[in-house]
C-alpha cells in the first residue's frame, strides 16, 4: 500500500492561543507606534533640529567621558575593596565592609549633592601647619567643581557595587587553581594577576556591562548639580525654548544609542574572556 | 643515601578531627614512595604539608635539607613570608587529583606559565622546553588546545609536564589517577613509570596497588592518621605484618 511506503512527516503541535495573543500584541504595538508618529506634540522636526546640535553633542561627549572615567575608577577601587574584603586581617575586612555599607546605602543623588556642597563642611582642603607658617590648602569650591563632584559621587558609589561583583568573581574561581599556582611557586600577586583575575573576568564581565549601562543612565542625575553632561545640556535647551518633550526624546535617543554600543562591547568582551571555557566557545564545536 | 624529604613528628587536626598523628618518614633522593591507605587516613594531607599547602600543627618537614615553611627563632619556629614559601614550592612539583590545569590558557601556556613568571625564563627557551616535555607525555599535537578540549588522561599528562617544567627534584602526586575513567588510567601511569626511571624523587598517594608494587621503591600504608607499615612494596603487599594492612589489601584481591 502507498501509505506504508511513505514515512510520515513529524509536525510540531499547533498553538492557536499563542498565535492569537501574538497578533493582539502586534496590533497594540502598531497602534502605539502610529499614535507616537502622528502625535503633533512629539514635534519630530524639533527632535531632528536638536539631535546633532553642538550643545547636545557636547553634553553627549561629557556623558561618555564621565561614564568611562567613573567606571574605570570604580573597577580599580572595586578590585582593591574585594581583595580587602577577603583578607584575614580584620581591619582590612571591616574597612571594606564599611565602605560598601555606606556608599551602597546612601542614595546616589544625596552623595552627588553632598560632594558638590563639600565646602560647607570643609571650606578649605589641604595641609596647614600654622606654627611653621605652612599653608598648602586650597578653597574647596575651587577644587571640587561640579565635574569633580560628579566624578567623586558616581565613582565612589559605583565602586561599592563593583567590589561585590569582583568579590563574586574571585569566589567563583575554583580553589584548585590557587593551589596549582601556589604549588608552582607563584607569589600571591602573580597568582591574582595571572591566574585568578583572568578567570574571574568571565564571571565579572556580564554584571559589569550591566553596571556600565546603569551608570551611563545614572550620569543624568548629575544635571542636579549642573554637571554639564547630556541631561544638563537638554535641560539648558528646554528651559529656554520650553520644547520639553522633543528634547527629552533627543536625550533618550542618544542614551539608547550608547547603551546599544555598550551592549555590543559587552558581547565582544564576554567572548574574549570566555576563551577556553566550554560555555563560551564549545570545544566540541572547534574539534571538527 | 642522601635524604630528600624528612617528616618528623608531624601532627595536624581539622577542628576536633586529628588527621595526622605523629608522622615520621624519610624519603631518599631518587626514591619512588607510594602511599596507600583508606580514604580519610591523612595521605593527601601529609602530601600537602610537604609543600606547605597545609600548615602542620606541630612537627617539622625538611626537603633537601631545607626546613619547609618555617625558620628557627630561638627555640621556636616562625612561619616564613609567603614570598619565601613560594620560593621553596618552586623547587618541588605537585600533581593534583583533579588536574587543576589553568582553563584560560592553552596547553603550551599552562606549561610555560611558571617558568616564565617565577623562574624569569625567556619565553622562547621555556617554550622549547615545554615542547620537549609535551613530547615526553606524547601530547605535542595538543600544544595550542585549551584544556577543555582534552580528555582527563590528557589533562593529567599536561599537568605532569607542567610540574616538570619547573625542573623539580621532587614531585608530589596526589591521587593522580583517581578522577580518571578506568580506560584512561593506564596512559597516566605509563608517563609516571617513565618518570620514575629518570632518578627524580616521587611521593605518590595512590589506590593503584599494582603500580605501587611494580614501580615503587618503598610502600607506606597509612590508617587513621598514622603510618601503620612501611617497607619494600612486594613484601608489604604479599605479606603484610599488620592486621589493618591485611584487611585493607584484601579488598584489592
């Protein structure tokens, strides 16, 4: 019989409900896009006018500089804090714990405003030895500009989070790795730099990418102390022309662009630090 | 004969559990000593004390005449700085049960790592030496592979090459075949067999009784943190003096 000679095709099950709900979601999405695109209050022409405006681009560059600089500082302090936090010395341990407790516990905005107003606490900062007539102090307001206050606030806050991420990464490296390195005569420093940290990176990079994006957006809080980044630039413009919505769209577009680039960078880094680990690059796939 | 390793009065506890109770043992230079005994008898801990991965509670260890981990300070012993302990460890190799290869480095990089970082050997010299060692363990074609692409037996052979790259006079083997699939044990034992003929001193904690009998110069049987019986391997295996040894060995017949 013909039916027996032909092997039946194996078909996936039908999902009528799933298909129907996908259609509803699609319809809602289309309606939203149509409404936004046609809404005259969105003032798309204003968006186009300002998207590449020099003031906006200047703010954008500041946002990127601030994010990268603060992240770099936070990673360095984070590594130091993580190593201190794993120390057997109780002083180092408690200082690291105390730092994380404080800088993670106080809201970022409060910290930023605090640094900006540091002069109210110490009008002058530096070394003075009155009997010798030595006065190497400077006015706090000259030293802590809004940019410096922004860097301090963002970096020190971020460092507390990075410390925990780095610590998790270090703990994630098998203790056998440390023992193997030790048995070969490596010093603690070599062990950390050449064996443990490179492996911890695999665990550290994904959440760090997350923190980077979160920090990028958190820089907008700096507008509170006129930090000069993208959000400050946008505020400056709309406080003059009152085109609040289109300018917020300009800012949103740029934040999304940079976030997208950062996500790409994260994917690249994850591949790099995942070398040799089967989860990132399957050895069976390489064998061929 | 010159003594390579001397353990005297070694004691070690983990909490209330006494893992090593007054261990005294001499290992001559060039000797292959196999240590057998039930799990939890302190074999591995004893081995790990020799390169100071574990700190003994009391007793002393000397390797090649050098006191390990401590220096004399009047009547007491003061623990050395981690830098000086590292220098002592650089002179002996260790092979682990679970290989502990560095997964982020290729096979060649694994072997070259310590000679370059610790010995400050020029990279080309270290690599040439590493290739020679890879030939010894029959893995030249895997030089640029990452450990995750190797079988357990291959990983352990790389680990042996890595330990040998530091040109140690003493190599400690901590159950080198216990984590391997049965069909992969042979290739690792074969490498160790060859190594034993080179005159290097080996202390091997193992469950491979036939390896201990055929290759070992001395057999040490441990139970409950003590050395129960020591002697010429064939004699101990075929005619154990102690009931405890007899009972343990009967399980391998």
